[in-house]
C-alpha cells in the first residue's frame, strides 16, 4: 500500500494531532523541502514523506539510495524549547527508530555512532539531523529505512545493507511510518525534558560496538584506532586509546570495526 496521510493518521490514533503529515510523490530531498518549510514557519510535528527522493542525502553530501515502494524516506520537524541542548539528538532519534522497528516485527536492531541503524551488522537505516538556519532550537530529522533493498543500489553499498522485509514479504509501509512517529514522539519528549542523558542507557543497550576494537575515519586526519567505550551523556563517542578515554564530538567521522 502506498504511503498515505489518512492511513498513517488512523494508525497514530490520538497522537495524530501532534503531526502534520504531507506525502509528496517526488522531491529532491525531504530534509531540503522541510528545511525550507521550517524557515517559512512550519509548525513542530510537520512531516514530509516522499514516495520518490531524487537527491537523498547522507552526511557530508553522500548519497542515500532509495526507490519508490522499497524505501521509507521522510523528515520530521521538531521545535524544542530555547533551553534544550541539541547535543545527542541524532543518537536519541536512533533509539526511537530502533524501538519502532522492534514493534513492527523487524527484530532487534543495533545503533552505530552517530547515525546508523544496523541489523546483523548491515545498515538498515540512516538518520540525518540538520538544524534549521536562524532557528537554533528547531531540528529537521531525516530518516531513511530500507523496506526492501532499492533496485538501483550499487553492489558495494548492497553488500553492507539490509532491509526490513525479505524479498517476498509484504508489509504496509504505513505501519512502519506510524510506529516510527509514535516512538519518536515519546523519545523527543523525553529528550526535551532530560536531554540525551535521559536516553543514553537505552542507546547503550543498543550499541553495536560496545568494548569492540574500532577505527575512526576522517577526511581531515589519519585514522584513530582504539576500544569503543560507548557514548557520554552529551552524545560524544568514547574511544579508549592506550588506557585513556578520548571524547569525540564531531559527526564528520565514520566508525569501522578495526
Ligand atoms: P558509513 O556508514 O560508511 O560510516 P556514514 O554513516 O558516514 O557512512 P551516511 O552519510 O550516514 O554515511 O550514509 C550514506 C552512506 O550510506 C552512503 O555513502 C552509502 O555507503 C550508504 N547507503 C546509502 N544508501 C543506503 C541505503 N539505502 N541503505 C544502506 N546504506 C546506504
């Protein structure tokens, strides 16, 4: 069944009034569309779902592969109170998505700092949080989830990806959209009152690389290798190198098993 505002709202029940959901047949990137709507004053809870995304974005301008019917691609605008610290928001979102995936029967997923959802070591989804220019307490939360692996996905990306459904499974994508929005509502409310510290224990319970040897790759410096000790209450990655724990806050880093 195609994505539909009516179907999702029906499944959201009373929580439907917290969201304003718009399904677009096609757009360049749901984050780009929602960022401009946010700048024009769109309310908190605005959701843009795209059946087709022609220029889906990952971090650092990397491409996110999706195809109509196979991929969930959407963005949610959330406006926080002025005293909310945004640190750790994309990690908090990962917890909400993981909880939703469990509820829709997609099984246990794991989280990779800062923004990937993994299943059996492969990427099932990604998160891209962008702050709205000129409105520092508003965030556009972009999420891509593979319902099935998109047809046009290059072989090298396919080799490290996975999807909710096996090839012939049938699943109503509206169930997944509704579950993710409901879980995000709970997670974002908890984030708004307690910051990432309130969600960190759950994040740690889902952490894919706890106490594992990892490498951190950056475009700007040599790889760093150490033991991954999870994240701090501000969302910083904790990397133990020669017995000392370093805090890494930059999101411009890719984590790999060493
Ligand atoms: P990495 O996962 O390599 O650490 P990253 O977290 O920095 O990368 P993101 O910007 O989050 O990467 O996502 C973009 C990358 O994810 C792409 O470069 C590609 O390797 C991979 N990718 C793109 N589309 C998908 C998809 N639908 N499913 C899984 N992985 C994808």
